[in-house]
């Protein structure tokens, strides 16, 4: 059983919401400016027309500052998740020395990637390439935060406050849903979807970098019995 087999609705249980709605809903939690942003050298998404279902889902953002709490249907699923968390925590220790900060980031990345139907190792690889796990990273083209989300996405949902993209869960949810949206547009072609996410569609440099970084975050689910 993989760590993705837990209940991915998290602590904020959303009864009666379809999987499609879960994939496309976004958090827009408020955030104050917390220090100077750090530079990043990533590209950025291009503004483009959105289908009504995506625009509606973006507009129905849920404000929540707390990291989501995963819920699990079985003890085995919870144990597997905790093994994943411990393994990833050790890998991330040098970049995020504080345990609680590290745990909250990994917990949120796991939750949001599963919610969007993405491989968590891919999302972590993308974060590594885009921002090197820096919360306040800003690229020369204005992309912000862990997943280097472009500020125009906040205009899409009628808010327009780019500062919210520095909030951890908001940034990870925007990034995961945007990548899912591009993956759908590219009919499941991850190479092309990653290029679209970076604003370099059709070129191989960025997708190959993400695929390379993804290998750092793969989890061996096989556990040897004592």
C-alpha cells in the first residue's frame, strides 16, 4: 500500500464534494509580508483563457492558514504515510532544519499533490527546481513561492493579492492545481505539461530538470520484515 491510499480529504472534511471538485478547488489564505523575498531563476506560466469549471473552482477558494491534517482509512495506510514522512524529512533536513516547519511543508505537499492526482515525488522535484524549497523565492518574471506561481492567477480568482502566494498551503495548492490543469490540457503528456507550467512548452531543459530532481524524492514502499 502506498502513502497515497490514506483519506486525502484531510482535517477539513468536505462531505459531498466530487473528486473533480477536490482536484480543482484552491486555497486563498491571507498572508502578511514576512521579510524580503529571495530570488529564483525559474520561468513562469503564461496567462491564457480558462475553462469555466477551472475559473469557478479557483474562485471558490477556501481560506485556511493551518496545514491540512491527513486522515487514513486503515492503520496500515497511516503507518506507510509516517514512514514516507520520516524518509522525506531526513532528505529535507539540510534545507529546512526546523522539524515542525519541515513536517508542515511535507504534510501539505503530500496532501495537495494527492488531492490534485499528482505524484508527490514529482511535486517535490518541481519545488526543488523552481525555488530550492525557499518559501519567499521570487523569479525575475515575478513568479512566487515554493512552486513559483505567477501573480496573474490571483487576478483570475478576483482577488489580485500576490502576497497570498507566499502562504505555504495557498502556494502548494495553486501550483498543484495549475499543473493538473496543464496536464489535462496536454491530454496526460507530463513532458508538455511541465513545459507549459514553466512557460517553455516543447523544450526539454525544464521537464528533464524536474524529472531528474524527482528521483531525489522517490519513496521505496517495500518494507523488509524483521
